[in-house]
């Protein structure tokens, strides 16, 4: 039998109610925030991708171009710095670099500090593109968050920062 619809409830409330019904002995409350974070991530990614698609970019392409742009002029990083920042494997990074090179958004240049290695640099076309996309991206994110008050956003950001720091510290301790 489907759960009754309550306008203040979300899909996670339905899941929690089902667990309370099926396993009243189990405190499933941690599923609330984790489930909401997962569902928000999935829904946000869909809307972020829609913005990037307008510029014929994927999310990972945006992330890579934005990482290079944030590095500051001359918008250049080592492949190791890129894959560490983007949390992907070196094999994945190699494939992605080739794709962006084919699109003429990045080039590989000699590392002036180490003749054995190359750096990844935005091309002029890559700089123009990422400058356009990042403006649209920020506007999109602002719109996505517009249902929340400034006070709520500040509180949410503070709480998510605390969670992220905790998870990062736990991850570092386990590594």
C-alpha cells in the first residue's frame, strides 16, 4: 500500500517510514541526511549537466577546464596536479586530456622546470569557453539554490563544511 502524500515530506521520508514499518527495531535515521544528500546530488548533477550541454561540455570537461582556469595565468598545471585535484586515475586523466586536446581546448607544453615532463595548458579558445561557461554555471547554481533563504544557505554551507571536513579527516586517517 503506498504511503500517504504529505506536502512537507520528500521521497526519503517515504523510505524512512517504510523502514519504520518493516523494522521498528532499527534506528534508520542516518538514512535521512545521507539519502537526501544522495538524491540532491543526483538531481543537481542533472541540472548542472543541462547547463554544460548548452556549451557542448560534460561535467568532467567543465571541471578540468575550470581547474586550469582557477590556477591563474598562464592556466597551466601538471597532469599529476590535475588528476589529484579532480580525484581521477592517471589512466582516466590521459583519456580526458586527449579528448580536450582534440577539441583544441588544451595543449601540452614543455615544463620549464623539468625537461622530462609536460604541462597541461588552456588554449585561448579554452579560456574563452570556460570564462563563458563559468558565468552560466554560477547563474545556474544561484537559480538552483533560490528556494532557500540567505540565512538557510549560510547555515547549510556551514553544516556541510563540517561534514566534509569530518569525512576528509576520516579518509586521511584510513589512508
